[in-house]
């Protein structure tokens, strides 16, 4: 949908939507926090589905049904309000400052906790750690610092980029955003109750719910995992033929259903990119090129799982090439679509008054002002605390790279449905700069455009696209985002304080944190103490290789009609095969199988409804499983 249909926009952020978001965060945020700390499970899709159905039915019972636009706001923002667990990292800081693992890593002959400044976390020996509370004077400065940098400046950058990217990719270039159709179909079906669509929706609920029972509900009741979660891991079995190769497939329905909406070309190149790195690349770096990557060869042993292979090979081999691939992909995109980007900004300036009133977008001057204040302000703020780091590097990263990140990640979502994830971008730059201190490792200027758990500009642009499909006024999405951000920041602080006071984190009360936080700490500490072994030649070699592939492929596509997708290739390279193989399967089913089974016209007409029903059924089963898990663990934890 473009500007021609903008006259259909209606408000969605009402007092009813605001109350639903607040209630969702109050009820489900502690659930998400606990599940993350205890089991490492993200319940975002389940929460979104449950809250959409719950508030839809409650409004009908009261005789005042929610509008489609209100239901959309509740559906999208409830997931964010219930799952944005930003204050977990503040407790992780306390773990860094008190863990014996931290003291085993030294920089300049001194343990890491002794080098960390008090503006980042309370100093070693602070009573705040023993009391396990944020409400202590030693936490005042660290919390103020993080809320100014990660709060004020970060959201200024992300919100301004969201509106600019939405105009570029939705209004001007009109990208498909393939997965947006699923969310829009769910909202439309629940609100409009069209008999034909509702019939297909309800029928599709059953297979989704049945699989959700097998995957989530039965294990939560019996304690026995029938089907492995999150993936079937074939890596230990294939290691004797291809050591290091990551092979497996996800067991959740989401990537298979999502693949139904990913074009076959993009899905194919995603598979090629993923297999090239994580199967053949891992294998070759352990065999033919093992001398170039001695750390990876030394750490690998037969029997490593997918997660272990991924974390080790990423850290030792692929972290720098992935950054280089992403930068290289930006170059042909900007070269080819520079005219479109310029037209987007020009049309933003010359946007008709009527369209401005309908979308509610602020002027380009306001947006650029927000972006400049956010990026430049964050650089100045960063250098107040880390004056020994080169200011020109932090300025280029914040001001220049933020926009490039947003362009490439949002375009990736708009074309394939999946974001390009750039791992450890700041860490790699700090390492290559030769920096020897600690401040730039633990603190950084705002680098926007990176998809995160809380969303960020690429995913928020996706939300606006769903808003277009449900005829929701774009600025109502932005207003709802700002409100939701405030709600989840306040409640995340409250609930994290509560869980930390109940028991130490990590501890046996929170087993997932106990199992994973030591590894997370080690993975950061090896960067801080420069034990990663980043190779500058690898960056430039990867950059020019992907640049050549990108320009060569685009040239072949334009001159000879050769099918090519640089976005699909780089997106796939950033995702391990268990996540890409299901997308490819779903895309092939959509292209070759399901239209023949159902009839092409009927499949195209009801595809989104069927997909929404399957995901909704699995989400309901997952939600019931979460409730059962919480009931089973509902015991009072005494301090003795």
C-alpha cells in the first residue's frame, strides 16, 4: 500500500489500546523475565497472539468491539511491552563485577573488575551487590548514564530513522515486507470476522495447536521433550564427514510458515549464503585453511553441538567477514538505488499537505534534527567518559554507520522478511583501532539501525508496514511505540529488582542464566583482553570478495537477466542453516506444491489467513505451556 491509499488511514492508538499495553506489560513482563532467566525461552509470539485474541473477545463481550486499527496496535505493542527485558543487562553488570571468571581475565596485569569505572557499575565490594538491589547510591550514576545514552539518544536516532526508512521503503520503493502479510491477516480476521476467512483461520488453528502441544505443552507438563527444541541437531553426526559444518533444522513452525511468503529467488540465495559460510566455510577453515585460523582449529573437537560450533566459529572466523559482507552489500545497493533514496528525501520535503495530515509525519527538518542530536550527542556523551578513544572513529560509527545499518537491515526485512544481523560491530572496530583501555569495550556511542530484542528502526519500520496493511495511521504506530517504550522501561526496572531480590542471578533458581551467563562473560572478556585474534586482512579480503560478487551479480542480472539477490545472499550468510533451511522449504512449498494442492487462486486468496491460523494455534499452545511451567514452579523462595 502506498500513498494512493493513504486516505484509508484511521487512528489506532486510543485509550483502550494504551490500557491493554499497560496491562500486558504488568502481567506478562514478569513472565517473560522469569522464563528468560529460567529456561531461555522467548515467548513474544505467544504473548502477541494471546493478547490479541483476549482483548478482541473482551471488547465484543462488552458490546464495543475493538477497531482493526486498535487491535493492530495492541497486537504489535503487547509483544514489545511484555518481552523487552532491558534491565537484565544491568544485573549482568553486577555479575561481571563479582564473578571469579572476571577476575581471571587481566588487562595490563590487573583484573577486569578493578579497571571498570564506577560510572558503569558500582565498584567491587559495593553493598549494592550483597543487597541485590538497584535502589542504592552506588547505582545512581550508572543508571543515569545508561538511561541518557541508551534511552534519550538511542530512541531519538531509532525513531527518526524509522519514519525516514518507512517513507523510503513503504511509500517510495514499496517493498513487500513478506512477513507483514501474516500479521495483517491475523488482525483482519479477528476484527472483521469474514465467514470464509474465519473458516480457513479456524481450520488452520488445529495443526498449529497440535504441533505446539508436541513442542511446548506436553514437555511443560511431563518434563519430557518429545521433539528437540529449538532444532534437530545433525552436526555431531555429520562431523565425521564434514567437521565443523553446522547442519540441522528448526522445529518451531515460524520459519516454515514465514518461508511461504519469501520469494523463491531470495530464499534460494539465503540458502546459498548460509551453506557457503556455516557448512562449507566452517569445514574448509578446519581442513584446507586451518593454518589461517589456528584458534578455531584448536578449539574444535568432534561432538560439538550447533550452538557450540556457531559460537566458536563466529568468534574465531566469521565475525569480521560478516561485518565486511554487510558493508560490501551496502555499496551496490546505494549505487543502484541512490536515485530512489534521493527521490525519497525530496518527496519527503515536498510531501503534499493532505498526505502529511493523513500520515502525521513530522517534517524532514525535525527528523534530521532528531538524528543529529541523537548521534552527535551520543558521541560527545561517550567521550566525556572515554576521552582516550579516537573521536573520529566514534563519530563515523554513530553518524554514518547508523544510517547504513538501517538501510541494509530494513531492506533485508522488506525483501526477505529477515534482518541482516551484524555481530559485534563495535567490538571489531575497537579491536582494529588498537585501543588498549577498558572504557570503549564496556560503553559505546549510539550505533543505530541494528535489529534488537526491543526492535529498533528496521523492525519498527516493519510495524508501520503492517499498519499500512491494516489502514492504521503511521504516526499512531510511532506514538504507541513511544508510550510502550516508557511503559516497559519502568516496569522492567521494577520486575528485575523484584527477581534479583528474590534470589541471586545467576543461581539454581534461574538455571538458564546459571548455564549461559559464564559463557556470555567469557565471550565478552576475550574481546576486552584482545584474545579474539581479529585479522585485518580478513576484513578487506571479505569486503572486496562480496563487493565483486554484488556488482558482478547485479551486472549479470541487468544485462543477461541472470537471477541474483545480494540481499538474499548476505542475509542468509548471517543466519545459520537451521534457521534458513525451513525458510527455503516454505518458499518451495509456496511456489511448487501448495498452489497445486489447493488451486492457485484459492491458495493465493487464503494463504495469509492459513499462515496466521497456524501461527496463532502454535502461539496459544506455547502460551498455555508457559502458564503450566509457571504454576509448576510457583514456590516461595526463602533465604534459608
